[in-house]
């Protein structure tokens, strides 16, 4: 039975939902930052996910091994460093819906985007262009623009930034399809987000890949805001490549080692690539020969022996994802974000406007909230005032210019009670 509005807004309802939550035990496996001695209501998992309590043990294991075994740590005992990145391969492949040989944890997101473009952006005079979304995360735009220039082409004509056609900076699938049809013959590459960072809109990746391939383009995805947030089926989506980071919904710590996907059909590609010894055929890597012969699969794009300390927390995080499972996390995520949405519609209209699509299939955890007015202030001024008020109340969202507060209830550690706290805090700000 649907709850009545009075029930929906009671603390009892929020607490009952949390008590009945099959994933409720996971919150206790994270460090929740404190505010005035109480747990913060932390809604920034889309920016920096909270620390799993097991992260420390994984890092300490590496430090101890280094202290006690030094160079031999590469080949002896538990969690040897030589094949260390293989420890994360299977659980990471499960999170992104890939075959294990299609994924590798390496470098950082932007570095991986460049490495992928070295192989998968091969512009010609007839097909020089990249299609991306207008308003993309700046690092992606810098990377794409610099690649266009690097190849001697002109970003003014060959970096095509599709303008949003739908409300609040979102895109209809028709607009994406029209752009691919219109620019198709000139497109070398399409780079599209899994979830757009500013609006929180999620996209049909398989459909974008299908349209892109039909137009003769290569298709790559930036999954920074999608991985660990939505169930992904990267292999089936048929993307050529994808990149993402592990410090947002993947909870692996600031600047954590990032992720990369290369579709199995490119496992033994003879496309050009920037090479390093860790991408060399494993069987012969230590013959230290002069000629590069890539190992098959995503591993073949590795450059260096990986930063083991940076990879260690990812192991702890992936254990939690494997235990909870993406389908269960997604179920809870829909409920939690739907609860936030329902409360905003009932109690905060006129104060906040939701910019993220209302269709749950077109969003993940995040709602992007435009601050309309309150306390006699409008727009940006109202937004800054509310944002600072929330932080003083121990309710942490994040701010995006000019007037957006992003709130991401994360199913591994956020609760209905957290959501209720956010709503009450906005009410307290509005009517002091
Ligand atoms: C978070 C994010 C980045 C950050 O890039 P780094 O290389 O990890 O610093 C880049 N692109 C998008 C879309 C992001 O959301």
C-alpha cells in the first residue's frame, strides 16, 4: 500500500524504511564523518565516496609487506605486487558488466581518456570530428580539444558539442540520434557520459553505441558518475572503450587508481598505442627486450607497474560491491532517491527545483537541485546561503555554479533518515 503523505513525512516512516532495508548493515562498514559529535548527513558520494573501514587494513598490508619483504614483496606471500592489479580484475568486471580481460585498473581517469584516444581517435581529413555533450566536465573537454589540436585539426569545427534540447540542460535521445545522423559522415569518435555530472542524467549507452557505430564512428564512454551508481553492461553495450575513476561511487579514496575498459573485439588490435613495459606480453616482459609486444586485452594499455598503495583501497571497496551486488544496490538507490524526490515535491516546491530527469531510468543516485529562492534571496545568492546553512547543520551536498546543489543519497551508506534531515534543514533555512 502506498504510504499517505503524513506517513511519508514522519520520522517513524523513515526509520521503518531503514529498519526494513536489507542493505542496512553496510553503513556500519564505512567511516561516517562527524559533525558536532553526530554523524554527518553525507551526500557527496558522487564527489568523494566515504572510506570503507577495510581500506586501512589493505593499505597497511602493503606497508607491512614493504617493510618486511622489500623487493621480494613483488613475488612472495599474499597479495604479491607483480600481479596485484589482477586482484581487482574480476570484481571490477562484475561492477561494470564486462569480461575480466576487458578491464584494467590503472592511472587516473583523464590519463586513461588520453591513452584511449591515442588508439581510438584516428581522425582523417574526411572524418576528423569528435562529438561530445556541451557542458561536459572540463577535464574531458580539455582532453578532447587537445587531442583534436594534437592531430592538427581545428576544435572550432571538429569538436562538436551538442547543446541540450530538453529541460534543465538535459538531452532527449532524439537530439543525440539527430546529431549522430547529421554529423555522422564526419565523426571519428563519440565520447559520451554514462551519467552527466551536472544534471545527473543517465543515458542509454547501448543505443548511443549502436547509433555511433552505424554512422561509422568509434564510441567511448566516460563513466565517472555511472560506475558503482548504475548497473552497467559495458560488454553488451558494445562500447569500444570506457574510462572512469574510483574515488566517487567506488569509495576508493582521493585520487584512487582509475579504471579502463577496452572491448574484447579490440583485445589484439593493431591500432597505434602509447606503450610501456607493463603493457608488454606478460610471458616475456622480464626478458627486457627492445621491441614492444602488447599483452592481449585491456592490460595491454598499461604503462607502468601500478601504484600498489593507490590500488589497495579498491580491493576493500570491491569486496563490499560483491557482497551487496549491483542489482540490490540499484533497488535501494531508486527507493532512496525517489524518497528524496517525493519529499522535495511535497515540501520544498518554490524553494528547490529538480533538474535531474524524473524518470528513474534516466538517473542514478544524484538529484541536482536548483535553488530558486528563500530568505528573501534569489538564485545564486539563495543557493550559497542554503548551501552554507546546510553545511553548518552537518548536511553535506556539493555546489555547482551558478545555483545548483547536488545531493546524492548513496545506497551503501545513506539512509531515509539522512534524506529526512536534508529536507528538514532546507525548511529550517527557508523559515528561520
Ligand atoms: C570526476 C570526473 C573527472 C575527474 O578526472 P580525474 O582525471 O580523475 O581528475 C573527469 N571527468 C568526469 C566526467 C568526472 O566526473
